[in-house]
């Protein structure tokens, strides 16, 4: 069962997020009368908000007529769904068999050490979130991680650190630019 | 002149998109009459990024490990007939490894443009469905599949004709045809490559299956982690609709069929048929008891046939070449070819498709090039979390369903993870139990708690705290979990433990009784020492030790304080004289 990840229940954040629920109206219009669409609705909601805040889950429940426990049940069953916000860069680190055999745990150690977070956590500056996943389908280039959709292959601990530092530097440049312009 | 850049997920990860952009810039800058195209994964992932250049006579030169800064040079070679440097093109040895294979399911992956239906049509695409719709009855279709001997490639190896026939026999309607593209085995990517490289091939397989069982709706259940596969499938479905291969009255024959895609949400158990159906219906993916089988009561309680991607990829080939031609390949009971994802400690990792019956040795050594860094082969893992580890003494086992099952592993969906002398088999078993424990849906107590207890024992052993009786306890738990689980997730979860116990029991015993990890992988069981003879007293180890556990000086040989040592191995990596021993 994925619901607790061995670190205690991953309960939805009880504080209401205050996200704009109206963004979800077109999605609900399209799918709510189609039976069996709950997973699709939650996927679209997560695309919109980056995660699934509790008010969104409640809203989906009330609009679709699916009981709230069933909505939470689905949201906590599947690993894709997140009940907490994530950082700007989502690191999906592969822990699949091929990556494991080729040293994924050393990569994990390096990332955790570099960012001072563990699997499932977000850095204090909200820049990075680390999620361990099982296989990204690039096994022949293992070990592999994907950051915001871009795959980084044949990693070594040093290479992984370098990629993260590079992203942080790039990000600082960009946000710096925005601030001055 | 055409330039084709391989852009499957693996190629893209290796930098193929950047190569393609560089080539495009070069072509526009020089204003050249060259068309730049994309294709899927050709299987030689270890050579990515791969670029094929076709000259005016359609002769192909394959360039390997291409980098963006090679773009200009490639164009020079292609246009001006400049001879390429040997290392830039595919070697004779690699060509030979390709020649040993037989591409049926992968026939188009890596050669056609998956985003253009015309490419598929040019290689006789959709000819099979045309033949089926215009000349064959559903029972004849099922009969042809029976002749071919095709068995399910999703893991269980169930005869495909039997499943199709069971769904065909059902009176209820509507019926559904489902393609299982959940590919949950971590370390396998056959289905991803086929979907990314030849989506129309699978659509055609779905059409033929749909016609055979009497369905007019088909669903692709695709893993969430495969965005590119989903994108290419979407494009392909749209193009097939435009050309009239999907929709109402297909090819004027009165047959209606349409397809849609459901993206999974990340749950291994959803690869299991009944869990997949629950997930399609928007529920938690919990398996249920069979019978009734999906063929009787599946999606929305209607007759449903579920097939794996690779199974379906074979179908159009069978109708173009005849079931007998397919049956002519392979062994007595395992016909045709099988795709494997060759990964781990292997030189030439990638996708291979071989006729059934080749030996494991041929696949790993002749095609895969042997073990990385020429280390010693220890085992090959087949079947993922439901499978097992096959040791060196069984390397001559032929690759077919029955022979692989006899070893205690399973054929599975096609993952082949190769391990060398540095891989600890107890740690490997722990890895898989960690996976199945997380992925157990929690419905059956034996699976939910049994895998947790097994994981605890295995963790204890790899941490150096194994106890007398642990092995026996593991064996007992294996039996109980097998017996007490409803679906094959729990039913096969003990396999990685059972096979490692069968072939590598000595490793378990060394961990428990001698507090040693023979593969030097389990850190808690390692002892680092500095050899008096080899130490040159440079002190680099002491300076790099994070816990100051090493002392010595210019005149005194360095020694490690075992109480302070955290076994990080830093001293061993930094020592220029290889004076640090580990045991
Ligand atoms: C836990 C579990 C996971 C499975 N995962 C997959 C999978 O990812 N892909 C797949 O095709 N079959 C998977 N299967 C096998 C399917 O249940 C089913 O047998 C298969 O899709 C049938 O297609 P086939 O007859 O064409 O092989 C899995 C089975 C179990 C028990
Ligand atoms: S095991 Fe890491 S990408 Fe497949």
C-alpha cells in the first residue's frame, strides 16, 4: 500500500488551500456525467494546481456525487497523486531494478545530501521536491532521473549534484532577471 | 536525401532532440534539400543518440553516439561523400548483434516515423485489417491466431486465441477490447518502445482483436510515466480516424470501432486484469476473485478482452505473413519471437527481439556483448517482482515459457536485468520485497503483512543482524504468502526470495553466520583495512575520512579505527595506491 509510504499517514493538508476552484469547472463539465472518470478528473485537477488540496477533493466529491471517502481513497491509492504542494522542480528519481543494480541508491544519497531533503520532501526554498519512482522506461541508460519532464541519464553522484546546482544557478539568473526588469 | 534521428524516450534522454535541432539549424543555414525526420527506438540504446542518413539510392549509414556539435560534419559526410571516422558509425560487431535478432513486434520501431500514418501505410500498414475485414469471419481470425500459436506476452503466456474465443462466445454486448500498456515491471521498457515507435501497429492489432471478439470500443490503459507514448498514440489515433481506419463503417465493411486512451495513475497492481478494470472504472485498483473472468464480466460487467502491447504488435504481422510463418519460429510450445529489455550490468543494453528458444547465453553474451567491465556474470533476473534470478550454471537454458518457468523464474513481460559479481543477491531479494510491499493493494492479509514481514527479515539480514532460523522463517512465509493471496501479485511476490534461496543460499548463510557480504555490497557487513605493505603513508585517506577514523603519519602506516568507521568507502576510492582492502 502506498498510502503511508512507511512514514505515517499522508493525510491531506487540513488547512484549506484557497485555490481557485472555478478553474476546475470546464473539467467537471466535461467528465462529471461520464461514469468512471474520477481518476481522469483528479489528474486534470493536479495538472491545474500542481497537487490535490483538500478543498479540491471536496469540491470534486460534491460535484460528481462520489462520496468524499471514495475520492480520498482513490487520491491516496495511486502514487501519481500528491496531497501536498511541490517545489518548482520535481525530481523523479528512478528506483527501478535496472537503476538499482547500477547504483541508484548512491545517486539518492547524493541528492539528499545536496538538497538536505529525503524522498517525498521539498526544499525549504520550495525549489526542489524529490520523489522516488519505479522505472522511467529508460532502463538501458540507468541510473536515471527526470526533472520537470527532462530525463537525465547515466548518472553518477557527482553528475547528479552538478545538474541540481546548474538548475539552481539558472533559476537564480532567471528570477533575478524578472526582479530587475 | 533523408536524415532520420531516433527519438524514443531513451534517445531523447541521451540527447537526440538536441542533435535533431542542431541538424535542423545546419540544414536551414545551408539551405539544403534534405528532409529531417524522426523515428522510434531501434533497440540499440547503448549507442544513442543514433542518426540514420539515407542517400539518394536509399542506402543507409548509421551514425552512433552523435552529439550536437557533430551536426555540421554529418552533413558534410552525407552531402560531399566525405568518409566518416570509424567510431562515428555503427561497428560490424554491432551490426552482427542486430542480425542475430528477428524483428516482428519491433518490425517498424526505429525505421518509420511514428507520427506519420503515411510511413506506416508505406510498409503495408493497415493491410492486415483490410484483409481481415474483407475476407475473413471472426472465427477464421481466431483460427489463424490459433495456428500461429501466439501466447500472451504480458507475463502469463496464455494462448491468445483462447482468450479471444472466450470473449467471442459471449452473447452480451457491448464488448470491450483493452490494451494493457501499464508495463509495471521496473526495469522493462518493451511496451514503451513499441508504442513510441510503432503506434499504428498496435492500433491495427486492436482493430483485428476487436473484430474477432465483436467489440466496437477499445481502450488503451497506458502507464502515467510514459507521456511520449501517450502523445504518439493520440496522434496515431487521430490520423487513423482521418483515414477511416477508426470510426464507423471502417473500409466500407460495416465494422465500427473506435479507441480511447486512459492514463494510469501509478500502481503496479493495475497491470493485473481485474485491478486494471477497477481502475478503468475510476476506482482504487483492487483485484477481485476470478471467475468470472474479464471475458465474461469485465469493464462495466461486460465481456472484455485484455491483451498486452507486444501480443497485439504481433497480430498484424501474423495476418500479413500467415499464422504458419509465425509458428515456424520458436520452439514446440513457445512460438514466434519475444522482445527483451536487456539492462543492468550489460555492455550493450537495449531492446532485443529474438526467436524463442535461443539460450540465455546467446542473448546476454552474443547479442548483449557480455558483462560490463568484463566482470563475472552472476545472475539474470527475469520476470521482475514476480520472477526470479537465474544463475550462471543455467545460462544454457533456452528462452521459452516452459524452460524459464522450470528455473523458478518466469518469462514475464521481458525484463532481463543482468547482475555481476558485485551484486548481492540477498540485497536484490530485499529490493523486490520492498517493491511488492509498497505495491500490494492491501486487500489480502497474507500479501499485505506477509511481504512486510519478509522485508523486515531481509533487511535484518542485509544489515548484519540476521538470526539463526531466519532462512527457514522466510521459506515458511513464502509458502503462506503464495497460498493466501488472491491475485498473482502476492502469489508470485515470494519468487525473488525463493530463487535466490535456491541458487544463492550460501550468500544468505554468509550474511547470517559469518557476518560477511560476499559481493561487498551490504555496507553494514564490510570491514575496511589498510594494507601495511601497500600504504605509502600519504595520508590522503585520513584527510578524506568524514569521521576522522583514520590515523597515522609520514612515518607510521595509517590504520582505521573500526569503532569510528562508518563504512562509507571514501578511503578506498581516494587511495592512489589501492592500499585499502575491504572484506
Ligand atoms: C501484479 C501484476 C502486474 C501485471 N502487470 C502487467 C503489465 O504491466 N502489463 C501487462 O501486459 N500485463 C501485466 N500483467 C498480466 C495481466 O494480468 C494479463 O495477464 C495480461 O495483460 C494479458 O495479456 P496477454 O494475454 O496479451 O499477455 C500483470 C499481472 C499481475 C498479476
Ligand atoms: S529501472 Fe530506472 S528507468 Fe527503468
